[in-house]
C-alpha cells in the first residue's frame, strides 16, 4: 500500500490528520508548503495512494496544486478545508478532486 500525502500549511491540522490516519495503520507524509508537495509528487507520485489538500495555502493554492497533481498522478484527491460553501466544493471537484 502506498502513502497518504497530507498537504496543509497549518502544521497543527496536518499533524492531527496524520496522527489519526497513522493510528488506523496508514503511512503518511506531511508537506506544509505547496512547493514541497510538488517536489514530492514529481519524485514519489507513483507511491502515493491518496492525497489530502487544503485550499487556502500561500504561494500556490490547493486548487492550483490539485490541477497540477491530477496531470501527474491518478490517485484519489480529497480537499480538507474550512471553506464550506457549495461553490467551493464545486470548484474543488472541477479542479480534479474526488471529494471535498
């Protein structure tokens, strides 16, 4: 089984998600910056089974990152975000996410 890549600039939230998934037996990799996540995907994309993304991140938004990732890997992408409007969810799905 591959790894779950968690991309969130809020270190506390990323670590909480990572701890919860690891408690269930999953292996996780946490990246707190978009550029780090891009580098990881380029080098290790074939070993990733699932990606969770935050939308509101500095430098490169989660939406833009999702579009790029979707061109590189074919694993499920889930947005985990405080943005809860239905238009946000629709935009996330249109960007290539599998769930929001």
